[in-house]
């Protein structure tokens, strides 16, 4: 039996972080769909994605430039 099981567990999680992240994300998506239904869950995920994109600095700068350019055209 290994001396420190927690250390081994953390090492496996770090080495396979994409699998762990995918499993966690799949669990959240599945739970949301089961609780709210498909279409409500789709709206929740769309709004979460929009919030993610608006939180990105480079996307916000591009969006601001695009809005300013469109307002100057009129």
C-alpha cells in the first residue's frame, strides 16, 4: 500500500486534468439538463458563454471598436 494516497491521487489528476475537467463539465451539463430541461439548459449555457466572451478583454476591445465604427458611419 502506498504511503500517501492523496499524493498519488493529486498526481493522477494533474497528469489527466483534461479528462477530469471533461468529466466535471459533463456532470454539470447533465445535471442542468435533468433539472431544468433541454431548452432551459440551452439558454443557461448560451448566457454563460456570452458572459465568458464579454469577460474576455480582447473580445471587449474588438466589440467596442466595432460599435464606435458603426456609430461614426451614420
